[in-house]
C-alpha cells in the first residue's frame, strides 16, 4: 500500500499503547500484574497501538493520557534495526515492533544464500538484544508492495530461509508476525493464505486494513473492513495483530467508527489481540485528531478496560 521510501520519509515510529509496567526480558511481565505469553500475547483483552506520524511519542502520550511502552519502526533491508532506537525502547520497558521491508531485493538471492551475511547480522543483533520483540518481515506481501513479485512460493521460501537463520543463531527472543494486506492484489488471483509460511514459522498472524471512506471504494465499518479475512486468519488458531488500521474522515462518521472497535472485537473478532492505529494525514486523514469528535472517540477507546488488560 505504501512504499518504503514514503515510509522512511516520515517519523519511523509507531507505538503500541500499554501500561508502563510492561517490562520483562522474557516478555512475561504485563500491565496490572497480568501475564503475557512467551509470544507476547496479552492474558486478556488486546494491546492498542498507533503509528506516530502526526506527533512525537511525548506529544501523543500527553494527548491520549497513556504511556507508550511499545515502539513500531519501519526499516529498509540493509538498515540495522537492532541499533539505538530498539535498544532505547527495551531499556525504557517498551516492546519493539520491527517492520522489515525488503524493497528492491531479489528474493531468489535471499533463498540461494547470497544475502545470508545481512540476515545473520540481523539475527545476531536480535539475539544480543536479549528481550522479546515483534518482527514483521515483508508485510502486505499479497497487496501492492509486490515483495518477491507477488509470487507466493518465492515469498514463503524467503521467509522460511530468514526464519531458519535466526533460529540457527539462537535468536529465540524474536516473535514472528506474518501480516498480509486485507485484500489481495489483482482481485484475489493470488490468495492471501498462499503466502502463509507455515505454523512453525509464524507466532502471530496479522492484517493491515483501512476504511478509505470516499477516498477509495466507499465507507466501511470496522467490522466490514476485516470480516472477510478474519476467518482465514482465525483458522490458524494464533493471536491476530492488526498491523495498521485507521478510518478516513470523509464519507461517514469516523467517531462512531472508532466507538464500534471495542464492541466488534469482543463480539466478532476474539482472536485479535493487538490493534495499531496509523496516525498520519497521508492517503486520507488517518489521524486521531482529524476532528475534535474523532479525537474524543479515540480517547474513549484508549481508556477502555479492553485495551488495558
């Protein structure tokens, strides 16, 4: 949906909003004394998150009244995401959510070992971090990002090769997220689940999806955006992460759209355990504060006990 060049031009941050008491090298600590699983799944409810494109971490935290303890960043293939930003997050008790984007990378070279030096360096760096974090490699592979030329066989082989190198390096603190786009490219000629690397390679399934409003295709409720892909992901029985989501302002009632999120998660999408809001004015006005009513609705949602497990 968005190229790495566009993403890296923005502040390369996102936050999953949790209580500041989430801090554990093993990923066992969590808000209010709850226990998270070894793959960072909350014991109840879901994590609420957002991408920081419309304000700094500090500014947004002040606005929403929450301490932002988990940090999502976007990185190009050759960028070292084990560096100072990730280390600072872990030191502050935040969980990094690293989105690794292989733009302009020939997936055949991943598979044949030509790029193993880079992969091993990232794996060794990940192990050295010593704490659990999320890694989302080549998200939206079924959409218009065209990782590996939208070739499911090539994508799966590359994903598995990277995973195997991390495992061999002992980087067992990586929690693997597989996150397709909510709709397939070419009207579904290449089915979403054809890109699934396999149960032993994925800890969380995921999905990126938006209500585009009048921008593209017409207004959709939160439930309508995700209703078709949810059963495909839920069939795997793993926790599900919405890696990016938001609603446009134009075309409907965005405040109501936000107010419907928690009830819909409770009743229709029980396996969704993490939701990340894309807070920026870009293809549409995805911001929390696109209007006063929208901002007020987001604050209500952020304070809901469901997002404070």
